[in-house]
C-alpha cells in the first residue's frame, strides 16, 4: 500500500509491516489513523539513533489505551521510503524537531 506523507512523498506500507503493527491489541483499529498521522502530523522529529528515520506524531483521544500520541516510524532513503512500525505512546521522544503543526 502506498501512503502520502505531509510533504507529498510516497511511503510504502507493506502487508508484512501492517500485519505486525496490527498484531498489537491497542493498534488493532488504528489503520486509518496511521494514514492520517503520516499525512497530517502534529509534530515530526528525526530519530536520535538513525538520521534516515523520521517519527511522525498525532494525538488521539479515547484509543483502546486512553489518550495517546500515535507515532509512525518511517525510513527515508534516496529512492525509497517505508513504514517501519507504528505505536501509541504517552509522550513524544526527543530528537531534532523537523516540522510542527501551527
């Protein structure tokens, strides 16, 4: 599946990665939110451990585990970009702030 990020880049989300993400019970109903978070993030940060990895965050109320940030982890290479994973978290990780919703 091809998703579009907030800058209009095409991002691959393979069936294998989607299956892995949705195996976590709290993520079972979050497939549409993954797409929305990539396209309309509230905050985007660069990973501290891999400069090719971008963390896109959007806050959701009333998830299966309460009010949480959804983090979609994407790897950007010269000629490819793909989702590594996605998860719910109570806080945004530190790392270089790339973009923030105004």
